[in-house]
C-alpha cells in the first residue's frame, strides 16, 4: 500500500516510470531487510535492552568555525619570521546552521565525504572539540546544555582510532575492562559471560586467544582490531550509557562484518538506546538499517530525515537515483566537492548551496528539523516521552557499585605485568643492553684485578657506573610512556579508572623489571673491576646504583607526563640528565662551580650517588702514592675529602636520593592529574 502511494505521488510530480519502478523496488527491498533484522531481535546474547530513561539529543542552529592558522605549531610560526599579530587568521566553517533531533530507539547516521564535518559534529556533541569556536547554536541532552560532566555520564563514545595494549589477547583485553567497569555485584562468572557475549556478537571467537598486536607485534588483522576496539568500548560503557556515538565504526571492516556490526547497532537502538554514528558511504543494505540520516557537505545539511524518505526527497528535487544504484553512493557523489579545478569546485559548491537552501526551506516550519515524505494528515509515530527534569541516565546507584580504587589498582597492576612481561623482545634488548655495558666496562678494568686500582681509576669507574645505564633508562621510559599515552588519556577521559590507581600500578608494576636490570648491570661490573669485595660494601654500592637508576626512571616518567610529544619529552629529559651529570662533582670540582651550577648540584642525584659510592669504596682503604723515591700511604677517605665529597655522612646520601625519587614521583602524579594533554598532539 505504501509503495502504491509513493508511485502515485511520483507520477503526479512528473517523475518517470523508470525512476518510479526503481524507487518502488528499493522501498520493497528496504522493508524486507528491516523485517529480517527485526526477526533477529529475539537473540539476547548481548545486553541490548537499556533499563534507564528515554533520552533526547537536540542540535539547534549549530554554527562552528575552526581557525586552522591557530593550530599551526608555535615553532613553525617562528620559522616564518612573523610576529603573532602578523599571522593571518584562516577560519573555516566546519558546521553551518545545523539542526537535528533524535530520540531513544532511533539510529541516526551522519553521511558525507571526507572533510564534510562528520567527525567535527561528533566531537562537538561529545565536548571533545579543540581549536574551534561555536559561533551560534546549542546542543541539548534532555533539554539541558551539553557539558563534559553530562557527556561523561550519558554518552558512550567509540572513537575512530584504535588504542589497545598489543601483548594482551582479545579475551584478556575485554576481561580487564569488565573487571574495571562492571558493577561490583557482578560475579566473576557473570563478567566472563559478558565478555563471551561481546566476543560472540562481534564475531571474535576465532581470535579470542590471539594477541591484539600492533604495527610491530604480529596479532589480529586490521578489521579484527577495529572490532576489538568497539568491543572494548561496549564492554566498558554500553551497559550504563543510554546514548552511543560511534565515529566511522565500519571503516577498515569487510562488507559482511560491517553489515553485522550495523545490525548490532540497530538492535541496540531498539533496546531503548539512542545511536548516532558517522559513515562514509554505506552499502545499500547497511543504509536501509538507519532510521534517520543526515547528509552533510562542507558542513551544511542537504538532507536530514528518515532514511527511507531520502530517495523520494531528492527525486522530488529533480535528482532521482538511477536504477540498481546505491542511494548513499549516488547522493554522496552528488554533494561532494570536486577540487581538481576552480571551475569544478565553484560548480559543486553552488550545487551544494542550492540543495542546502532548498532543504532549509522544506524543514523551516517543522518541530524536529526532519523532512518527511508522508502527507501532513498522516499519523506520525509517537516518540517516547523524555523527562527533561532529569539527566539522561540515573547513574548514582550504578556509580556507587563500580569497583573502588583498590580493585582498580590490582586490576591495572595485573594488566601492566601481563602486557610488559610478554614483550620478550623488548625485555631481552634492555637486559642485553645493561649486561653489555656492564661487561664492557668490567673487562676494561679486569686486567687490573690482581692489584689495587689506582685512586683515579676507581673514581672514574664509580662515576661511570652511576652514569651509563641511567641515560639509556631515561630514553626507554619516555618512549614507552608515549606509546601508551593515547590509551591512557582515552581511558581516563572515559572514566574507566582514576589517576591514583594508575599511578601506583605503573610505579609498582615496573619495580621487578627495574630490580632485575639493576642486578644485571651492577653485578658483573663490580666484580670484574675488582672493587671492594666485602659483602656489606657490595650491597651498599648496589643499593646506590639502584637508587640512581630509579631516580632517572622517575624523572623520565615526570617529563613524559608533563610534555605532549616524544620529541619534547626526550629533549627535556636529556637536558635534565645532562645538567645533573655535569654537576655531579666529577666533571668539575664542587668548589669550582659558579653559584647557579652549585645550586643544581644539591638536587643532582648523580652527585649524591657518586658521593655515597666514594665513601663506600674509599673508607678504610690505604693507597700508596709514589713521589720519586718516596712512598706515602694515603688514607682513602682523604681522597674523598680532597674532592669535597665527604661533607655529609653516608646515610644522608641515601636519604637525599630517596627524597629525589619522591619529588619526581609527586611531580609525575601531579602531571597525570592536572596536565590534560591530548592523546595525540599537533606539536
């Protein structure tokens, strides 16, 4: 009956029989596919039904501009030899006067070519937009202005990029998320069942026990990794979020997997959720699953309404979809801007302008900013009532039952250990690096083991022991922190855990690795060089080396968290280490330093470690100094005093090193907590 009405209306509008038959065929196919999907809704393998209240997302007259010149890194501006006020602003419109409204139970797809504003729109809705200005308009969730806190409570956001730990299996990745996010009243069996449901729903059973991998570690395929990323978000957020927003979830997936994924989203929407996603050019059977679509071009909406009405709408404007052609492909091509020449670009922009003006005129007097093909007298489907006096989801009871900080700490520590200690290649490289440096220096002094080392050789050896491996540790720790940076800030932003549990899990989880590498480095060099063989002297010296290396590790953690990129963090870390190295009391005597350098020496962990090792090795030893035919016995502690290194007792060296560690740890914690770096930086 509906198809007959469409056909009669099309004839009255002057549309040809060929176009009408293709339109009727398309509508029949759409109805058949929707019925097939609806029949599959009885499968409850995933927790599809959302028990919270109904939600409404509304965008009113949104106009958003981006200043691309402001996003140019500061050092690139300096390279142009221009002052800040001489830099011309380059403002571009990302979203132009966009309005839409969507309710729970509906799935809305934002469709358009690359650069049309799809991701910008989703970022604005989720309050993750940066570098732009909202010139006008507002975004409302259940009648309330959209804020970061409201977004955090009501929206589950699946980003376009994948951020996963490479050495965990797919099942372990989801299991750790389930332990961190699912309420405490869930038993372990229920958590495991939740993970199994998600794995089954996203067709990940065949790779459930395969490592995720990355560009350096062989693991799951690209499409499987994308599905793992989506499963990660669903396990984390979809249980207690009534609004699900996904940025191009089908990118990187084969057509069959993409279709099944959108079917799952369709079923989630039917479970009282509001689903909003962006897609590039969906195939026809995927397009037919959408309830509503927004067709964007250069930030302007050329169509916003039911997916089943898009073809009739453009047909009424004189742009019928050819027979056997995918409507989404055809109309995305129609509104895309061809920039190969100024003439083609101007022609495309004019066509887009006309279409956007026509659409604005057609929906001018509507309440929901949607174009509908049905006649004015036809009954419209009722939308579920939304209580705008409440936020989208009453989360207070659920949040009270979420795992506490101690549970988060133990889970994060286990995840840290699992991921780090499966990376055998990196562990072996770091271990061999420490062993090689130890053996090279140890064998350099090995030939002198039968006789006592000279004072000069001993002093040089001790300073080298405290300087070689810490420098390598600084670079390794900074590189590792930045490789995990994007995932860390995504998880913190999503509220998966808080900073404090992560801080302690990171610090304590790396302690075993640090202890083993310190032993691998400190043992061979000490005994090969023939230093003081008394057990207490050896243990005191090894503890000093341990503290020096750990100081450098904590310093690297701080600079990695404080600065946005690997390059800037490496620069600052190397600068700090160089300053501490030069003011350690070996390169230049402490008494000969000018005042500023002398001040730095008091906070240099190299200075206090060197001072302690000198006292441990030289105290109680006697050296024979040959002056011509005269032999003089020199007390070892006098050598330390001559270097102005015996100004404080031995225990103070240990206390200062511990204090330096605590200060850098505190700075690291404060950087994690208060310096909100982007997961990816432009400079």
